[in-house]
C-alpha cells in the first residue's frame, strides 16, 4: 500500500467474517472486501490478487512441480481442529433473513462482483446445470464445475471481443468444452487446445464460493441467478 508492505494479524470476527489489523497503522480491514473501515487507512482497499479454489488433485495435475506449505510443528497445537468448520456452522448469523430471496443464510453460493453488477449463483444450481452460461454486468460469463464436484472456475466468454457459446463434452474428466461456432476444444484452464482458436485463452473472472448471508452482507445490491428464467444481458 503506497509502496509500503503491511503486516496483518487477526483482530476479530465480524458476522463470521475475518477482521485483520495491520501492525504499521493499526487500521482494521475486512477480509471479504480487502478494505479498511477503521483507522487512518479507512476507505483504502488492498489490490486483489488472483486466487484459485480447486482440489489439490486438480492443482497438482496442472502444476506438477508445485510445493506444499506444511504445518509449523512449533505452533501446531494452536491450529484449529478439523472440526472447526462444523463448529462454526452452528453459530447464528446476524444478517436479516429476507423471506423473498429463496435462499437460507448458510446456502452456498458462488458470487461474481463486476463494476456494473454482482450476482450470486446457488451451488445446487451450478451442480445441476453445469456449465452455466450467463451475463452479469454486461459480461458474458461461463461458470464451469470440475467433475470432482468441488473445483470451480469462472471465465469471460469473449474471444477477441466476440462472445462464444461453449458446451461441455459429456463424461470428460478433466472437463473439455467445445464452442458451437468453430468446434474448438477448451480445457479447464480456459485454454483452447485444438481447433481454429487453438492457443487462445479465456480471461478468468474472479468468483468467490461463499455463504449466502456473507455474500449479500457485502454485496447488498446482488441479484440471484435463477435457472428457470431467461438470463438476458444486464
């Protein structure tokens, strides 16, 4: 931030969302937004780094020379137990429940936040309809779930400014997509591996797997993807 490296530590939890404090200024920052809301840095936001939420099997296949961060044996006793997530899931949430949104507070969604709009895609819908082709904030999107049922990536479906339609090749593992216009085949990284568009790569779109109560708290204007309704460009 401003050419200075900040060091962060846990400051607390806000509605089960991590709050971090930087040692340099004492400002408090929200995990889900990366923005400071208390202290001299209030209103400033950290630059978002690209991340990937996939199983280790998928990651290892794509990055065979990868290294693994091992537990620090000197402080291992201080680590959270394997039951931590189950325990936290039993805590109440404080976000008001909207009876009209059709989702329960702890329903899992995949959220996409773009400059013009944000949208939540229910996880059950993604599983049932995989892949999902949609438009959010004027951007043609592709949400692709790996056959492992856990790894998911989101892409911009434009190639050189032209929107393409992609269909999943049945029983392909890892998944293979075929675009309807040229027959080009695309892999799970978004790379065209064969066909007229070979070598092109779909741009990744940041998407966050999150609980509904958390996503809507920090994206109050979000809409919810409805598989039963035509998804027009917005």
